[in-house]
C-alpha cells in the first residue's frame, strides 16, 4: 500500500479522527471496541520533536466502561492494535478514461500497535478523562468547560477504566489513486468534492495535495511512496 513520507501525517490522522477501533486477543476470538483515544500530553508536544511524530515509545491514552466485556480482556502488557480511519470514499470506474477498469476505494488509515498499561486510581483516571475531553472539545466542540461537571465526573469514575497504549509500531496508509495520471486523479478528486457523503470532501483535499506534490516533486503533508504491495486499481 501507499506509505506517507511525512512523519507528522500519522499524528494528524489520529488527531482528526480519534474514534479508534481497539483490538486485542480474547479467549476465543479477537475483541474489539470503538472508543476515542488521544495523544498522551506527556509525549505531545515534545521540544525535541516539533513535528509530533507518532512513533515507537510514544503513548496514547483512552478509557472505556468497566461493564464492557472487553475491559476484562485488558491486562498490563497485553498487545493491542488501535485502528484510526481517516477520510475515505468509493471511486467509480466511470471516472476513468478507459472502458476496461475496476472500481476501488480510496482511503487513509493509521494502525498503531502497542502494549497496554492499565491505569488505576481516581486521580489518574480523572486526569485521563479530562485530557480526553479537553482534546476532543478543543478540536470538535464549541469551547465547553468541563470544570462545572467535575463532581459528576468523579461520581461515575468507579465505572471507568483508563489505560495507556505504549506505541511499538505505526503503520500508515494513504491510497489516493497515486498510480493514476494527474488528469485522472484530479477528475476523481472533483467528483469526491461534489459529494456530500461521509468524508469524501476531505479525501478530495488530500488527493489535490498529493497530485500537486507529485507534479512539483516537493515534499508535503501527504507525500506518498508505494511499495510492491500497492494496489493496481
């Protein structure tokens, strides 16, 4: 698949799309939960890394309801994968110049593999909840201040399990029709821009940036290279 060159790209995908799918091994099958995860403020930002690289030895934090069966499967040191889906959308063959073609799905995603650290104590759990709320509200909300709800937060903490994911590896993917000509990529991006479904307009913006980068040879936020496993669609 296509791997973004920019070391900051993965961090931005996680920031902009914090609802992760957390996957761990269960007794009989993998166990998965949708939950928001955000960068641990201990690691982001760091003076020695202004690009905020999401890489090995960095950390993400999250929390889930103790009533969730997945909670029982989480233990210190267990390996986990957090999947973050970025903008994506269907690409119809009608957008290609050839009558012989196949449809495809353009997408962006980040897979973060790491080890779970269970966090305990009312103060620590409250810190994780507040950090998560602050990160999400500042990026997606309207400036709500949680201070007036802290007593409510404390009352429900007994039912909340906080955790930290220590990053071992990050696998980033950005399939944006890079194998097509610039003319076709712009045609696909224009069609996505006209759509009001899902995140297609955001996907179109990424495709425009990639096309411009490939045309000029400059590095950019979503400059990508392909490996031998890249799609031919």
